[in-house]
C-alpha cells in the first residue's frame, strides 16, 4: 500500500492537533482515525488477537481476511455497525471505531493483493 507519510511525520501516532495535522481542515477526521487506531493497539483487540510486538498486518484480523476472504472483515464491520444502532452513544462510538478497524484490515489485504497483481 502506498504510504502517505514518511518517517516521523505520521500524525496517526497521536491525536492530531491543529498545528500538526498533515491535512488542514481534517483534524476531526484525523482524531477519529487516531481513536480507532488506539482501540486496536491498546484495547481488547490487542489483548485478544495480537502477540507481543506483532504488526497489525500480521495479526489474525488480516491473516483471517487472507485465509477466509474479504467477506470476513466486512461481515464483522456490519455486525459492529448494526450493534451500534441499539447502544448508547458512548458504546456506539466504540463499536463504530472497531468497525473502522475491520474495514482497515480489509483495505490492507486488498492493497497487498493489488500489489501482487501489478507485479504479474
């Protein structure tokens, strides 16, 4: 997958501040994506699915997508989105952030497949 940021300029390592955001005017979007990353990196996803030091693309969320197909993370995202409809706002936000992580895993694996296709 093509990288947008190089080195230490990646604002996703911490919640964007108006003076740091690489995309001025999109600070709120950066904040939401940063929260989704934080949930994956520190929340129950990490506790349940990651081994110490394991990169996100090597975790089961991506391995499972490679093994079972793109329907797997998409179904998980749909479950999270559906669940969010019946929850209070705080819990709904957490479910929606988790759905974003499932969709990101799908994008990562799709991008890998695209790169393989381009090399052929």
